[in-house]
C-alpha cells in the first residue's frame, strides 16, 4: 500500500473529518502542544544546564535531574498525543512535509540523548556511578539544549514548508 493511499485513508476517516470540522479542536490541540513543548524544553534546559555545571551547581546533580525528569516525561507524552491528533487532522499536509520528518528525527535523537544522559542519575543511589560531570557529559548537555531548540524551530517551520 502506497503512502498516498494511507494518507488519503486517514484524511477520509471519520475521526480526521471530525477533528477538522469542529473548529475549536485544532487551535486547542496546538495550544496544548505549545505548552507541552515549553514544559519539556524548560525542564530539559534546567537539568542540562545543571549537567553542564552552569546552573544550580550547589544542588546535587541527581536531585535536579530527578526533580525535572517527570515533567519532561509527562510533557513528552502530551506532545505525542497532541501531535498524533494534528497528524490525523491533516495527514496530507504533515506526512509529506520534509520538515516534519526532520523534526521527528531530531525528537528521537534528542530523546535518546536525554535518556542516556539522565538514566544513570535516575537509578537508586547505590547503582549509579559518581555524580561528577565528566567533560563529555557537559558537551552532550549543550548538544541536548541545541537539539531541543532545533526541534522547536522545525515545529514552527512545518507551517511554512511543503
């Protein structure tokens, strides 16, 4: 089955039609999506800056990461749900957009990097290694911030590309 047939099937589905026809759904979902990316980005920046040794260096690294990780995880879940609703509403506009696919690749990359950086700090205290921030972790923390910034830019850019 070709992608154009799948896109046409999704577009013609009753759910897709309902989302498009009820005028308040798309703006509401987009607003929730923007709020969720704000929560995710804010939490990522704070904990990445702590990983880089720039912010809250007087607080334990493990405590900062554990404080913000649930916010990041929950915001990502909301982003996935609202993003899916927007894809279902307009698959013909989104699924053929190269900027959308770039954004998805960056989201996966940023998520994997975020998970790898934080996973040792989310384990029980006895299981993790030292809480010192080795220099590669600092560089990866800055990379993480950059990736999330580009994800946001791509998200906005989707509306202006085909």
